[in-house]
């Protein structure tokens, strides 16, 4: 019954989003955000389809990563819904339809304005060589590691757009981070932010799709039959880069320590979607991608994990 409820909401919001795509004054993206939210509760296939949609997917993934809505988008959607509500009153639609549609849009507008707004100080690629990372824009009470600059990071991870960059090699990869969102608390299942380093590496010369438990290769090679045999496993495959936080009290230390939380960059079954936050807090990659990353970076390589879009072009 619970699954039916969430799927009914998904269908409702997708239909409203479709109407918005063809009816002037009716928003589309807001309803699709709600559809993706409902799908995450009880319809994973639809959730994946929405987040991978070629047109709306990037916006939905950014919202899923940080839960923010720009003020401009709030005003635009609210004005469009208001106009649409007025138009609806003068149509020949049944009174019940008019009331339902207008009340739904009012509820959506209230929800929309209750959402937080993103920090506007976004780091652009042309600033990489000189701009110091302004960590206080992400969490003001954090102590800024002012001696570090963005161009010192060998690995840049963009949680908003679900991408990992290697600027030195002009490479980028789609990734999958914590389904529970962004955060540093232990046992949260969230992906931490800020400055890290690659503390240890595991998996040198092991075959692709090798299975790891507690960072030790089990001798198994992942396949569909093994997946059916152990359906509850969180599969860690091919290579592991174990991260350690560098910011005391934020991602290092009691209750928030990235290393003690066992946050890795690691391979995952190729059947798992990329570009969607689906992990238990780690950074998942395609097996061939993580094997390439493993060879290109050494232990102690600096890693910066950004909550805000990095908007890099490599």
C-alpha cells in the first residue's frame, strides 16, 4: 500500500510536469523535482529514469545533491503557477478540476519557497589557478584551510553534478555518491565535503570486477550469479582509494572522521547507474574508470569534494 501511494504521487507529478511542458504558465521542473522525490521513496526505476533524463536530469541531480532551489527559479515558477491558476478559473473545466489544480499549485508554491537557496559563490575554471577555496561559503563555522588552493587538488569531486575530475590529465568521470545526501556525521550514509587526501590504495594488479571485503580481495569476480547469491551486499569492486579528511572538527576527528567512516572511491557493478546519488556514502565509479584513476594518482594525493557545482570544462 505504501509503495502504491508513492507511485501514485510520481504519476501525478509527472503528468502535471508534462502538462507544464505544453501549457504556458504551468511549471515543469518543479513538478519533476517532486516526482523524483516521490520516486526515491518507492519507485527506484522511475527515479533512475528521471535523474538520467537528457533534458531535466542535470537539474534534478543538482537538486538531489544539495536540496536547493535558486530564488530566480522560485519567482519564475510562482508567477507561472499564478497565471496558470487565473487562466484555469476561466476555462470550461469542471469545478472540482479547477479547485484541485489551483490548490495543488498553491501547495507546490509554499513548498518551493520553503526550500533553501544555493550559495552563489561558485568556483569557475578560469579562477582555478589563483582563487583560494572559500570553505566558509559551504559551512561558515569551519576553519578555512587558507594555505590550500583549488589547483593543488589532484582529484576534484563535484557532488552537485556527480562528476570526478582529474584536471592534470584533462579527464572527467561520472560517479555516484551518497543516496542519503551530503554530510560528515558518522553512520549517516552521507558523502563528506572538503579537503581530503588518498590515505591508502588497494587492488593493485587485481582483475577488474574483483570483489573486496574489508579492503581484502576475496578471490571472487563479480557477475550476475554472484549478485543473486548475495543480494544485500554493498559491492566494492576492482580498486579502492581510501580517503582521509584533512579538516579537524569537520571531516577529521570524533564523530565526523572520513577515514574512520571508511569512505572510499571504489568500483561498483557496471549495472549500477552513474550520475545519480545511490551509494552508502562512498564515491562509486565504473570499474574501468576507477582502475584508470588508481594508476594516475598516488597515495597522499589531495582531493577536494565540493557541495557546489564546479562547472569545470576538461
